[in-house]
C-alpha cells in the first residue's frame, strides 16, 4: 500500500518524537554544545548581519548558548513570534532576559521590533527529522513552511540551516511542493551541505 505524503509524515513524526524523547538531558546538553560550536564556525554566518534562530524547548537542540553568542558577536538577532493561527514572524532580540513564553510555551521577543523576511541573511531552523537533501519534517503546524515560502520568495539567497542531532537524520523525509529544502544541516558529528539539485 502506498502512503500519502500526509500519512507518511504522520508516521515519521511519531518515530522521531520517540527518538528525541529517548535522549537523556546530559546527552542533549553535550551534543548541543558540539552543534553550537559548529554552527558558530560556519563561514556563511561570518558574513551574515541579521540572523534568525529559535528558543529551544524539550529535547530539541539547545540554543541558549547559540543565541547568546550571536548577540555577543554583534549580530542582529531575530527570533520567531507566533502572531495567530498559523502565522509566525520574526522580531529583534536585544536582551535575552526579556523573552517571554508564547502560545506554545516557547520564549519569544514579543516587544521586539518586527523584522521583514527579506532582511534575514541566515536562519537556524528546528525540526523533528532531516535528510541529506535538505528535506525537513516539522511538528506538523506548518509555521516554518509558510514562513519559509514567503521568505524564500522575497530573499532567494536566504541561507537555511537545520540544527539536529545525528539521531534525527533520515534516509528520506516525505515532502510536497510546499516544503522548502535546507541549505545546510549541522549535527554533533558534521556539517552537511545539502544536495538539493538531485530532484525526486
């Protein structure tokens, strides 16, 4: 039986939720530190002025040290804010202590200045699973898919960087026309340049 893309995503989501849940906190912290170091050393980051990232929750790749380092390095840091059902925008961050929990309990810069999508040079992106082509499986709400579709149209050279543990790498992530591919993936073991030219 051939699965629809939606059903294939649902099944993979369940599997990778379990994989993330199976990581202990010490493992998350240690591997996140390695990922942070690799992310901060990206040559694409050196030339980026405005950088989008995210405040991690649960067993996602922890980003506290990453976003603190971006601020210390003088980057224009922007983080996502959920504005309504299915709507997400990025706002400027100048003080991490002023972040407040949003709709899903994720820390957000609600008082920050809104940032136009075309102003972001590089964006660090969370996900449940990724593949070497740059395919990404999100949590199923579609916030990043919609935002990236808009941002990609306005800023075709936006550098999209997925952050993930090696356990989150899949042979192939099911996708449809709405799913944009990552340019780079950073894990605790390697930095992967995604082979987007190979079409399915």
